[in-house]
């Protein structure tokens, strides 16, 4: 039996195994392979674990690998620092309550509304929970959206206005956001609210389906965005994000013109 969170761990391992060539780990190429990447047996042998045990991990079975095993797999699969940390987190046992949309404390809401720079608050599922007039002016009037549509991912991936706003940078920005969201989603796999969002994105964006299957992850809190605003023209923003101390699930994003 596969478990949602274990399934994501298995999918992550499989995606990294398939991206790694035999040459990258010092193995001979040999005969042409039917599928890309390393074989399960090769990963298991290089990590010093049983192949049956590794297969159970990729299948999302209820097994609990030690940190030594996880670190060995990270080494064999050539995982980066962010990927290694993600794999460790996925391997931990963690019971979660069902997701519910967060609420923004009045003090934080007033703070956001008082800022001159575009700013908004998002929750764990990337729902847009609070914003100021400057953000509505640059991105969209979030008031006109139904509550279920107030989500950064659905806005960027399915709203034609967002595609026009980001212009030539849209694909790179959208792909980056999908990789960042994947880092969060893996810990909420199987939750009805996250599954509902996932289905909406699959239905509304063909590109999302391709990027999601790659199982890329990122952990970026700052950067720049180039926007082609219909009235203001080209705008370049620096952005930074901050977590609330009272509820780390609340994230404040602030944009500054450069």
C-alpha cells in the first residue's frame, strides 16, 4: 500500500534516478538502455542498501529509512543542498491535520495595506489572503476574483492577463513557482484542498502538467521580476518574502521598483 507522502518521496527519488546518467556516477554505459537514467539496482548498490528495500521506497511503501540511508541516496543521486534537505524532510514521519485556509491578523493586514510598495500575504497553499492597493494596481484586482481563485499559482498559470503581464519571462517565472510550490506540496500530499488545487492547475495549464512531472524543487525567497504592465510599461521589481512569527504559514511578499 502506498501512502501519499511516501508516494511523493518515491516519485522524487525516481525522478532524480532517471535524470542521472551512468557516466555521472562512474558506471560504464554498456548496452543501450530502454529507459533513461540509472537502474534501481545500480542506485541500491551504490548506496549500500538492498535493492528490494530501495524498490519499496520508490513504490511509496510504509518503510522508514534511516538518516544514514537517506544521506547515502542523496550522495549517489548527486542531490544539491536544497534537494538533500527536501529528501530528509520527506523521510520524516509527520502527522498533519487537514488543511484549512489561514486567517490574517488585523495588525498584519493593516501593515500590508499601509505600504506604498506592492505587497500581499499568502498562506501555505499559496492562497492570496491580504493585499494592498499597489499590488492590485500592478497585478490584478483580487477583489474581483472568487475566493477559490485568489491563489498565486492559479493566477500566474491560468489567467491570460498574468501571461501578458509577465510577457517573455512568463515561462521561466511560472516554472520557478511550480518548483517552489512542489517543495510545499510534497508535505501535504493527499490533503483534499491541495489535491483540488492540483487538479485545477492541471486542467487550466498544459505547461503545468509537464513541469509538475519533472518534480523539480526550489527554495527562493528573493529575486527580480520584469513585468510588462498595460498602462505603466516595462517595470523591474526586486522582491523579498518574510514569514510571520505568530504563524510561519503566512508569508509577506514585498516588491520594490529598481
